[in-house]
């Protein structure tokens, strides 16, 4: 995949993990409420939740040389139950930004094809982050509890270093 265009790398990473990893809740895979697995852990189990898909795609693309500023892990509220439903649940997707101000493309384990964010009317961004920073959607961060989420990110980075992964 190295040497291919960003579009090809995005498609191949998205397709690979969406095919190779079965969606299962952390309580089933890890016997924990919320565990952020490394890509090696996810591939060893061949299972993971939305965060595990996003982490694996993000880190794979970074290893291929994709710039960090083009990628963000996006914590969203996802509408469930159809267009008229008011029910949402926590979910995570990977966003690709061709430029810092461009509309992101969304890589998701629930929707196989990569789509522009404007076509994903079922997703409501709360905050996004990568190795460089944190971006908050809207005016309030209280509901998102980003410090709790980022502590999981820090724990993940420590385990990645233990596995020999360098960002």
C-alpha cells in the first residue's frame, strides 16, 4: 500500500479492517466496559468495537506515511433506528481531511464505503483528536468528557510503545 495515493490507502485500510475484524462489544472481547485495543490486539482477536477499528485504521495509515494532520479519530453520536429516530449512541469513526479546512471523508466499520461527512447525516460529531491535538464540535465539551477519552488514548500509546510501535 505504501506509495499509493491517499484515496487508495484509505480504501484499502478501510476494506481490510472492515473485512478482517468482527464487530463485538468490549464486554465480550475484553470483559471490560471500554477498552481501546492496539491493532495487534485487535487482529489477534479478529474482533473489536468501533474504537478498535478506528485505531487500527489510523495507525496503519500513519505507518504508511500519511500525515497526522490529515487524520482524526472522531467521537460522534450516531443516530440509530432510522431517519425519524431520536435515539443516538456513542460511536467513533476516522476522518480524513485532505486539507485542514476540507470536508472530511468518513471511514466507518458500520458503513462499508467511504463517504463525505455531509452524506453521513446519521453522525453528530462531539470531538475529534489525533496525536497532535483535540478539536471540540459545538460550544460545550461537558457531555463528551474528553479528558476521560484522552486518558484511554494515553494508555493505548503506552501499550503501543511496549509492542515496539513508534508514531
